[in-house]
C-alpha cells in the first residue's frame, strides 16, 4: 500500500510540475500575474494534501474546510492535464498556433472557463440523486411482495455531512421500504467525525430494518470504531454472516480487504430461499452464479466518479456499473449514493436502487 501511494504521489508531482509550467507560460500580464496563478494552484494542491494526510490532527470544522476546498483540486488536475496534453499535441501538429499557449488572454480565459464550467456542472450533478428501479420475479416462496432500498458508498464524514445524510434518509423513507440494505463504505475515513457529530441519529429515522457490510473504507478508518457506530445507529452488520428476513436469506461478505474472509460457498445455507448477497467490491462475479445466489448488490467502483476515469473502471471490472446477469443470478453494481473526495460527478451519477421482489 505504501509503495503504491509513493508511486502515485510521484506521478502526481510530475503532472503538477507539467501543469505549473504550462500555467506560467499561458498566463498573460507579466510575472506577478504568473506567480499569483501558479502559486494559488500549488497552494490549492497543498490544501488538498493537508486534508488527505492530517485531518485527524485538526478540529472537525477545520478538517471539513480542508476537504471542501482541497478535494476539487483533483478534478482540476485531471482536466488541466488532458487540456495541456491535447494542446501540446495539436500545437506540434501545427493545428493550434503556439501563440494560444504563451502569454495568451484567449488561451488563459478558455482554459479557466472550461475547467470552471465542468466543475460547477459536475458539482450540481453530484447533488442530484438518481432513483433506479428494478423488479425481479421469482418462483421461490415469498411471504409477500417486497420493496427494498439499496445504496452503497455513502462516505459520510468530513465532506458528506449530517445534513446531507438526512436528505438521503428522507429519499429512502419516501419509498416505504420493507428493508434497507447498504453495500459498504458507509464511513469515509474518519470514525471520529460520525461519532462526535451524531450521524447515528439520522439512520434511526429510517422506517425499516437496516443491514450492511464492511467496505474497504471501514478498514481504512477503524473497523472497531465503525462497528461501534453501526451499533449506535441501529444497523445490523453482516460480516461473513447470514440473516433471515421473512422468506429472504441475506448474505453479507466481509470486504476483500480482509484476506481471511470466508469463501462464499461456506455462507450459503438455503438455496431454496431467495438469496441476496452483499459484497462490496464486485470482483469474481462468477462466485455468486456458482453458489446459486439470486441477486448480488455491490458498490465500490463509483464508476470512476468522473470521466475519463470511468473508462478505467469499465476496463478493470466485468461490470463496473448497472444491471448484469450471469446464468440465473442478477446483479446490480452501484456507482454509489455518496462519493469519495471531490463532490463532483462528470459522466457518472449518484444513485440508490429500489428493488421489488415478487412472485
């Protein structure tokens, strides 16, 4: 993990140097303006890193400020990199005059304008939560038709705050669900925040039983603290365990971060019951098919959060988002209700699933 972080950090620093050089050349009006623009961009990077590395040393209020201000830098970084790389390519091909890349008012305003519009639109888009609906007909016995709300990757904490969680709970309650299932990563990376700020009170407003599993972020933060929070919130944690809800069998796998988690076959108890599997990371989807699972719900991918990272997740997973079928097993891979890092979605969406199960 440390080696991977150092490699990624080195890549980011190289990209940062490339972008700072381009911003210096592009910015008009002399060196004071150039220094101001590049200095602010580097400062923005520093705020992002401080929020990433040192939030637990600060008050919740100041850590939230660092998150809100710093995290959008990641989106600006990616799109500036794309813009400058493309500009260099078309300039070499003599399609774009080099004057647009050096001391250019038109070039500067164009680049800043494109980044600003993209990030503003992406922030607005993130705050719109999409309601996905799916109906499954089964021949297996049911006590009654069921409505289940499923969500994943809430990432509550410094940036998805208690008020925002309350809005999500209201959306779930509107569905009058029989059951709520959450596919991991409820907590982002700070158990301290959710415990100190009373996030559990919002979950207690849900008008249905809640089951969840651990995601990788519960491991990154604090597994024991996350378990304490879930207990306070009235949420039943399934950790390589099985629960029965009427005629349903709900299997909750521990996250694959735990390399000693049980194999799925060891958890399946009754293949005659309609079985829902919660497994945070959607790797090895064939396991659910081979185990006779009726429906698997996963999250984790966020589908990259913003384009073109969605291309990477699409290449990494058999299915990185949406409905899927293998044999008699149905799947839904959620792009997440919340988000990690910048509250910006471009080319992806924040969503929750309303699942109807009926005979």
